[in-house]
C-alpha cells in the first residue's frame, strides 16, 4: 500500500510523545515529577499506533505469515540484545534469556504478533460483532488474577479494541466520518476538557489502569468492580482523545513524515538509551534543563541508531539481491 504522509506524520508525533512520556516516567523519582503528562499521553499514544497499524494491515499485500515471522524474528533478536546489554553493561538485571516476559518496551512486538494472528479470524468476522466483543474481552481480562506481563497478555487484551477498530476502519470510512467539522471541533474540545480534568483531579484514573498490564486484583483488590469501571472510563476517554489527536495531524509532508517512517527502530532503541542515562545517572540537577537535554540526547541518538540500522538493512538487502542474480 502506498505511503500516506498523514499517517507517517501521526506516527512521527506519536513517537515523540512516547519518548517524552518515557523520559518523564524514568526520571519521575529523580526529578520528583508527577504522572499527569503520562496519564494524558497514555490516552492516545498506543491506541493510535495500534489503530494505524491495523488500518494498513487490513489491506496489506504482505502475507500475514510473513509479517508474523518478521515480528517474531525482531522480538527474539532485540530481546536477546537488550537482555545482554542490561545484564552485562548496565548491570540492572541477572542474565536470563527469558522470552516469555518482554523487556521494557518490547511488549509492543509480542502484542503485535498476537494482533496479526487475530487477523485470520477478523477477516472472516463482522465489525458489528468484533468491535463490541473486543471491548468486552478487554474488560473481562482484568478479572483474571494471574494475567500480567507474561507474553504481554494483559496489554494485548486491553488494547485489542483499538486494533480491531483500525482493522475495520477503511471499510467503514471511519476516518472520513470522524473528520467532519462537527466531530473535529467536538473531539478537540472534549480532549482539552479531559486534559484539564486529569491535571486537576489526578485520581480520576489509576496509573495501573493506564499501563494496561495489571489485573483488577492488582489495581484494587478491595473493589475489583471499581477497577473494571475505571477501565471502561479509560476506553471512553481514549476514544475521544484519540479522535481529537487524529483530527490535529497535518496532512502535508514535513519533517514528521520521515520520522514516522522509522518508528519501529526508534521505538526499539529509545528504551535502551533512556535506561542508560538514568541507570548511570547522567542527569543534570536542574530538572527542566536536565529533562530537556535528556529528551534531546535520546532523540538524536535514537535517530542516529535508526539510520545505522536502516543502512545495515539496505546493505543486507543489496547483498541478497546480488546473490540471487
């Protein structure tokens, strides 16, 4: 499918938000940050990423098996690299090549493998059934006591509805519908209201609800139904803010377009870079300057690593083509 600048721009903005959210999260104790920005950002960052991924996957000419194998290969390689790096360079974990529990940001790859597998079922199903069912699955998953980070099962179920909506979005002309003038104004206005409420009332949503990797028993063992209600609220607010975000994305090509075309490697490398700075305490005492410099350094180094990895991929591809003739 031909690349569209709008979607690359969206991914470019999202990866900036993800890096910034990780910077603030990892530096929260050092700089004494609250989690207000993280809470607001988690209402649309990953949701829109999954939506866009599914939107293109639904009409992709690349066989599903090939996509799944590529994701699995990428996960196994990066899980190995990061485990070795964390164990022998940063010394923050014991060396254990456990592929059942993904390291830090690598849960995204595991979840994408499951979502690509789900397409074998989604393509034979109806959106009228699958969209509400995916939301119900996400709500019910929290009642499983042992669900968590193993194979990223909790997050996979929690964010599944956003992938399902994206999968059927093209057939439903969903993007055209949410970009009408009325919906655009309403979604942006409501997003601003939601942001204000989150800043003013930080107990509206538990941070554990937003991360998606905890069962209701871990979130609120005394009242699991309250935790379920929070997850439902999380879905409602996420859909509103995600629509607002998608209405603000520029359509024309700009620097974000190039950034958005390389989000996978950026996502994979930024976690290692940030962990290095925080673990080695390469941070300034001034939290505003320190945070800004950390973000800039992480961003530049991530782009640099991405270019190197892309160049390696091009060389490998060239050699394979030359070998084949």
